[in-house]
């Protein structure tokens, strides 16, 4: 039959279904077979030939027909799994039923009256109406469907390569088949890599699409009042009821981590033939993420049994959570498995960054967000993996792509989920000393990013990108600012040498965050100043040698610290500061991705010259500006000349004291009065002003500023390099307050979106 004929027949069947008001008997095979037996429809055909309005019409007007269609389609999948799908006709029926269910299920999930349908038992639906195996008849439809999908994913000659020479297999072989021998790809716990097979990959993809559709019921449910409510589809599929849980988990993980979109490195090879692997890899990553969507706090952490090999499990009930996928993930422990996973994820995350001399010559993958969520799950559920990542030099191969994606997505509100997961991963990594130490590695590969050029380390890259997110991201990123600065605080004790560009960025953030209008406009804003002061204190106390650029920037911008120490607390000044904020003009132009002219480092930068400070120093002011705005008195405090309402940044253009237009909207305070309006009081300002950790910086300024000024006067300097040389060889040993212990924040308090049901996409209403 031609494909046009089969489409017409299929369409005719759909119309019959919508027009028949009388229930069609389940035994009327001639009618039901029209949907799957003689047709050869693609998934695109099914979506085109079964319009949404018609599915809803059947649901409302002939509910029994829709119910019969669903359980007959499930019955066909169950039969296909039982028989092993040996004939081409059986394979076609299974694929047609998969596509039909993928199309229809969301319309069942969206209607509250149908919620329980798949979890009810349908008499006789279990085994084609045969009267035996009563226990099987009692299975809810959802369970029958999920078990059939699992069986079909390891069906020889349909989704996996047959190991038999002969094709004459009996049905019993499907039940006795050890699916661990049919894992889809070499990697964790499996050494054999099967021959790639386009047809098998496409069939797997269809079934995984159906599986994801089953799991998607959760998206249609109202948020449950009790947190940690489990998705019954996922719960059943990842339970011991599914005998294929281990090989399927392993197949999905290995398929993702072994994928190489570049192939053999032949330029443009993706234009010559289509890459049928990528859609499968993307589906595999999505299924993995959904099955691992498990609250680790709600169940006992699985113990890692040092005696197991790879992910091999005992037949006994596994320890830890009931979700076997989480359990298997948490028990991976071999170094070679960790290396395989980390290399694979780093390869895929780095793929969009690949720069070649031939534009568009390498295939670009699109599922970075899924990869980041998967990486987060790996680190969260398997602490051994996290420590392996941190001690590996490959951790930077994860860091650089994350910074690339954060920078790329910062102005796009639809990608706020990507921003959250990326920042969250960096917060997790920054809690460990090894990560801070690794950041000192020179940053030499130039990833294409619209950031100022600098010569420095991966720490410089991290801070420059964070500055860019804060100063030119969209407003919905404001809850992340605490997180971004917490990451910098966590790594700051280990940063051996920041570039001048980076030092200026940090001082620019402090300048913006310490303006009175900003400090007084929301209850939590002063936290950002505390974070930045902590960064400066850590670097001065633990890494003074090597950080002459930052010390120089602090000396040059010392008026900021003086203004913080002398922050006004009287009601008239507080009121005046807030009034000034309301009058403040638009601070920065937001055209394209360029920052406005008032932003440091935004002018086109010259190419970096390795090993020199030239590019870092282009934006520094003349020495005549060095002693502006404040003087050091004999007791070490700073006496400020009256500052103007608007200071100027390095390039002489006015700084409005605002990082971006996002600041025109007040950051929401976490607590507010009964009226809902929060306002600052003198007592509130005093309560935190007295705790500002300024002692270390004031002492540094007291010691160094007179020496620097003396050098300038004695030598008549007009070049910063001499001062930097002096600062490089200076020492503050014995002159600074005793260093406080290094404090690592594992999480921000309160964590805005942790443990909430974060939706990684949003629906735009047109």
C-alpha cells in the first residue's frame, strides 16, 4: 500500500472515531486495526493527522472510545514485547501504537477527570483478553505500558543487535534474555560497543519519546502541597518491578557520554550525512534527568559498597532509595568510569565553543541544559564523582563551557533555568578547596565571548563573566547575585594573581553596590557589599604576594571604602538617597550585547600580549588621579574630601552608580512590613554598618598609601608600572589583623530556588 493510501486510511479511522457517538466494542478488531495494522505513518504524520481539537472532542463526547483506543494500543505493545517483534508487521504495529500514544497521552493528562485512567485496571486488557494469568489482569494500564516499553527497548533485531545467528527465536527467549548483555553502548560497566545501527537508534528514540510522554503527566498536575511528591510513572519504572532497570540506566548514561558529535573530525561531515545519533542522545539525556528527579534528602543516602564492580548490583534488595536509577548512579565508583563520564560531558559541553577556521564546519549540539542538569545530578548523588571532578584538571573543561553559556544566556529571559543550573553547579564546586586552586591555571584558549580581553587565569575569566552577568543581565537574575558573589568569596583565598582588568571589575561592583540609594533601597542589598569586602580581605590576608593589581586598584579607589566607613545613618540623608535613586537617568545603554560607554573595559580591546601587563593597564588613570578624593590621617582612618553625587569611572565618563537597568526596579526584600512596603531606618543601617569588615583594608591603606604617594612625589612618576613593581615587592607581614579562618559557604541562605519545583522552561502567552 502506498504511503498516501495508508495516510488516507489512518485519517479515515480518526474521523470515524470522532464521529461515532456509540461506543465501539473492544473486540471490533477490524475497526481498531485501522489505527496501526496497515499503516506506515511517521510520528510527524500522526501529529498532523490527529488534530488536538479532535482528540479533545473524542475525550468529551465519546470517552469510552478514547479509553478503548488507549488500552488497545497498550495491548498491542504488550503483545509485541511478548512475541519479540520478529516480523516486520509486528515492528510496524509497535511503532504505530507508540506514536499514537505519544500523541494522545498529553490530552488525557490535561483533564482532571482522566487522571486515574491509566492507574485503573482494564478487564482483560493485560493479555489480549485471555482468561488466564489473573494477576496480570490486575495490573494498572500504566504498569503494563511501562513494562512493555522496557522490554521493547531490549528487543533483538528491533532495538538491539541480535546475538543469534538464526532468526528463529521462540517467544520464551524474550523472557530469558539477559538484557545486561545488550547494553547499547560501551562505557560504565560494559566494555563491548555494538555496531551502530540507524534503524535500532530510530526505534529506541520512538520508545524513549513515548516514555518521556508517560513521565510528563507531572507537568499537568497542580503543585502538590507536600514537597517531594513522587511521579508514579517514574517511581514504577525505576523500581525492582522493571527487570531492565540496570541495563537501561547504563545504556542511557553510556549513550550520552560516548557521543562524539564531531565524529572523525572531517570538516562539514555533518552536512554530508545526517547524524541520527544526536536525537537519540538528546532523548536519552532527558529520560535520565527525569528518572533521576529524586529528592535525595527524603531517603537514606545509599552506601557505596566497595566490593561491587562497576555498577553491578546484587540480586538482594539494594540499599538506599527505592529509585534504582538514583541508586545505580550513586554506586558508580571506578576511576575509569568517572573518567569516561567526565570526559564525555566535558566534550559535549565544549562542543558549541569549538572554533575552527571554517565557519559551521562542526556540528553544534543543542542540549546543553540537559547536560548541565545531568552533571548536577551526578555530583549531587555521587560524592565520589564530585571529588574526582575536583581533583581532575578536566574540571576546567566543565567550567569554561558553563561560563560561556552563562554569558550567552544572561540577557535572554527564556533561558533563566539554564542560568540557575549553571550558577548552582559552580556554587557546588566552589565549596571545595581544589576548585579554587585549579582556577589559577592560565586561561589561554580564547573562547568566543563578548568580554574584555585580559591576560590571566581561569579565575579572571570567572570574575569577568560574573561582572558581565551582574551589569548587563536581565532583571530576573537578581536573586542569583548573592550566589555569584558567594562563589567568588569561596574561591578568593586561593587566587594567586588577578589581572588588572579583573581587579577593576571587582572594584566597579563594590562602587555600584555601595551607593547609598542602592544600599537603602532593599533589606538585603548590603549583603552584596559584605561579600565583596570578604573577597578583598581573603585575597589580602592569604594571597597578598602576587596580587599587586588588586592592591593597586584598592588604593586607587580607596574613596569607596571611606564612604562605606562614613555611611550616613540619619533619616534625612536616607530619604534623600532614595529620592536621588528615583531621579536617576537610564544608567547604561542595553543595545545588543555591548555595555554602555560608562562601563569599564567595554571599549574594543587590543589583542592580549602574553606575559605582559600592557592590555591590563590600558584603562588605568594617570597618576595625578591617584590621590584624589581622600587622604589618610595619622591614625590610619581615611578623611574624605566631600565626594560629588556622581563619581567618574576610569574612562572619565560619569558613572551613575548603577550596574544595569535592572537596578531601576528594587530588589525584593525577603521580609516586609504588614503593609508590604519596606523602608530603611537609622537603626537598621547601624545594625549592619557596625559589622562591615573594613579593618584589614583600612590598615592596608594606612600603611601603603603614604608610601605610594611618596614614590610618586620623589620620582615624579607618570607610569603605573613602577608602582606595581613596588607593590609586588612590598609586604604587610605583621601589619595586618590576624587572618580569620577561611569560611566556605556551601549554600546561600536563604537559597531562593533550592528544593522548589523549578520549571526549566516557561510558557509564553501570546
